[in-house]
């Protein structure tokens, strides 16, 4: 259990931060905005790639000794669009945290801090749940692969 010092926590509805803490929050705000912008660029590139990869693979498919691909090319497009969709929410929450924290620091508003930290909390909840799901899928694929290897 964490012990929270009563010196740093004000039990009333006011937020009291010294200039060093505000400086750290401003640095965090800048980095989250950077990552949100990078995420938006990544999503955009994934969407462009999703829309062009089907055409590229179809052209390659026709030129490769008339062999067909084991998976239709539109499935690859759907998969890329799905992964781009997975990144939209965490990118949005990072951007909202950054913009709310900027307003909070300029206005010294504790309610703004609450809104900002709510977005940051939502971001980490989403990323945590997504990480658990992906790791579970890795375990299932490993178990399935082991089972299939044992059958042959």
C-alpha cells in the first residue's frame, strides 16, 4: 500500500503544485503531444498503405508465374485498417491529455487537471487491456503451434 504524505496532498478541492512540478507536467504535456502527432501520422500511413497494398499485391500476384496468393488481397487491406483503428483511441486520448494539460497549466485550474488526467488514465487502461489481449493471443498461437507440431 502506498503511503501518501499529507504535506503534498491537499484534502480540499484546490490543486497546489510548485513550479518544478508544473515544469515536469509541461514536459510531459509536450512529449504526449509529440507521441499523439506521431500516432496520427502512423495511422494516416497505415490507412494509405491499406488502400494501396491490395493493388500492389494484386499486380505482384499477376506477374508471379500466375500463382495466386493464399489470402485474397482485400483481407490484407481489412487487417491494416483494423490495426489503424486500434491506434485511433490511444492517440486521441494522448492528444486530449496534452491539450487539457496545456489549459490547466496556463489557467492553474484543478478541474482541468482532473479532465487531463482522466484522458491519461483512459489511455493507459486501453493500452494495458490491449497488451493483455495481444499477449494472450501470443500464448494461444504458441499453444496451437505446439499442438500442431506434436500431431505431425
